[in-house]
C-alpha cells in the first residue's frame, strides 16, 4: 500500500522517539526532527510506509551516530518473552486447539512494536487478553490450516524482537501439526526494533527454522524488492506468513498464499482492514 | 513557556487537520504538510507554542486560500452550547456554591479546542462529568474568590468558540458575586477555533462584558506582545482570568494576578503542571 499523508506527521513523531532512544543530547534530537521534516516534501506519494521509514532511519542513524537506537529495547523484549516461554507453552498445551492458540499468541506478540505509537499495556496484559480468549477481527484460520495441509515449505516473514519468541512457539506448533520446512526472514540491518539475525539467534529461532536475512534496512521485507535468492525461495514456498504492520503495508497487494498475522496499530491500517485499532488479524491474501 | 520539541510533530498533525477543514483537495493537503514541514527547521527554540502555530497558520491559510478553516466548527460549537444554556444556568442555580460550579463549567468548556488532539467525548459527556462533581487537580478557587473580593476591574482572556458561552455564564456569576467591570479579550483574526469578535458577539459576550480584540492572529493573547492600549488595560486590571492552554503557554511566566482556567490537553502541559491529561486546572500565578 502507498503511504497515507497521515504517515508523515507520524514519521516525525517516530523520528523523535528514535533520536531519544539513541542519545540524551537534546540538540541532536532537534537536528533529527529538523532533518526528517526537511525530507518530508521529497517523499513520493507512491512510496510504501516502510520505504519512507527506511529513508528516515538512514538520516536518523547518520545524525545520531547510532545505527541501532533500540538495541537495548530489543534485547530486553527478547529476554522478557523468553522468561515466560514455559508459560506460553503451557497456554498452548492446555488449549483445545493448540495451533489456533499459538496463532493468537503470535499475533499478540506483534504488539511489541516501537514504530507506531501504540500502547499495548505490557506483556502481562497481553497474556491476560489471550487467556480470556481474545477473538480475531479477521479470522482466516480455517484457510490457514487448509493451506498447511498441503504445505511442505513455509516462509515466515518475521517482524520485531520479542515478538519473534512468540513466532518461535508458533513455528514449533506448525511443525507439530505437520512436517514442514520453515524459513524465517529477518531484516538485513537494524531498523526500529525489528529483528535481525542477532535477535533471531538470541530468541532461538535457529532451533526451529532456517534464518535468512533479507539484506535490507527497511522495517519490512518488501517482496517485490527482495534479492533474487530470496525471490526464488519465496516462489518455491507453499505458504507465507507475514508478521506485522510493516510487512502488511509492504506486501498487501501480493498474491502468493500469504497469511498476514498482525495487530492493527494505527487508525489508517485499522480503516484499511475495516477493523478497530488494537484488533487481532489473521488474514489470507485470497478472497 | 518555550515550545517543546514534541510540539513540532504535533504542529504537523494540526496543519493536516486544518488543511482538511479548509478543503477536500488532497493535493492541497500535501502542499500544506510539505510547507509546514519545511518551516520546522526555521523555528527558534525560544518561540512559545502559540507563536509557532501562528506562523504555521499564516502559511496554511495562504496555501488553502481559506483564512478561517474552522469557521463552521466555531458557529456549530457556539450554537451547541447556547442551546444548553438554560441547563447550564440550572446547574449553577441548583448548586451549593454557584460561582464554583460556574468556574468548573468554564474549565469544562475549555475542552472545545481543535488545536491539540484531545477527544473530550462531546458536550453531553462534559456536563455529566460536571454533574458528578469533577474535582480540580489544581484548585486555587479560594485565592480566586479572595482576589475577587478586592476587584473592581477584571480582564478575561477568552479562548475558543463554544467555550466562550461557558465563559459568559461565569462572567454572569462573577458579576452576581460582586459588581465588577469585565473586559473580554478575543483574537484579532481567526486562528484554529479561537474566538474572534464575531464569535463573541454570537455567544452574547457583549451582554456581560466589553469585548476587546487583541489585534493578533496567534492562538493566544500574549501579554508581553499586546498593543499599548491593551497593555494599559492589563496593568489597570485587578484580576486576570486566562482561559485555555494557549493563553497558559503564552503567559505562564507573567505575574499579574492571573488565574489560569484550563484543561490539560496534552502530555507536555500535563507534565509541566504536574497533573494528568484531561485534568481540570484553576491555578493562580502566585504561590
């Protein structure tokens, strides 16, 4: 999808948050805001939201001299979810439909996103929602399981640190459901709190999937711009799981048996999907 | 007070809302966002928030060709509150402390502000809060009544359309409390939904006070920048009531027996005042 005009003020807010994460120097915060404000008139209306964020982060990193402002936040998020991993496993094993519960948990995990201004209330509150059987506002779970029934190779487009620990659990359940080969795609370089190879290893994704960096520094894996190697893998995959809002914004017009797992974290995405902010989405790319 | 850096992304959001109020043309919306984004690096950190808004609105008006984008919203707000005026009068006359209730209503009226992104839930909800005896987070009412006891001339810095109808009721109560001469200051030109002479006349302020336009197009009456005539009046006033966030931002460092009546409508003002967003404030400029 193209960016909305509302993405522009939102980007400026995000730039300020990133600057603050990178340094306490208020002069640098102002330099970042000024520089990103100056970029705004240059953005083509055809750019996808992750593409404008990508451009902004290059400037933010260059000004702050910090190429990974949310480094600490990412480590903390991974550790926080790893600490409750046994609890998550129990939630899954206690449930009547293990895979469905793991899907819901993976969507819940998508709350851990430092891009949009979205307050999900912390991990404990998230788990409470899941325990109280949160319902999906868009629920293509049946289509998803049918797709898995014929799936040998699954490509999983990861999103954020912390969230990927929930993804690990879902991948375990997918593999328990059926013997499926899973490839887990991470960002090539740090951007926002998106997971890179390092974060994925820390989350133990390598225990359940083959991790593949996408080579890029956008806060999304943009299928149409992937390397030829990744393109080949994408084409050979029977099912793609696309996690999060950035990957949805990047790939919503693709048709490749994609299932979008996300929480709608801003008004515009919610409106596009016909849901409310905060809603849980498991959406097939096919009608 | 000086602007916070957070005021800059907020301003860009506000520019977009103003552009949408002025026209449905999306190309013009983008022109406005681009132009205000370009202005951001030029803003001195010493400017007060109403001063940066003032500069932005000049550009917004020039691009949209509309010098009063919230014209209709202002008329509607005045009419909506005038329609419930008898109900407001009854709330005051039924209460144990008429003046205190009128103060609370005047602060409630400050919710009708199209500047910050603040959702107060509509007028009915406001009145419910007041009926359920909302408490003031900062309450210098006792100081206020003591000041009124020695007051002959009161200057009232008005804020928004709609809100000024609540102000009219408070002025009636002030005059019932004691025979006080009241001057009501409005903006010299339209900006956001701030009240001008036209709006004040529509609200019937002329029935209770002498209306004085401040000659400026800032969304505040900035005491230090007033015309010599208004300065003289300010100096001769025994008490000043300053309504709203813009007037607070403009005059928080003044000492002229000012009472700030406002709701805290953004995180930064709330933090400055040591209160929560949405809180009701009646604050003296004296310790």
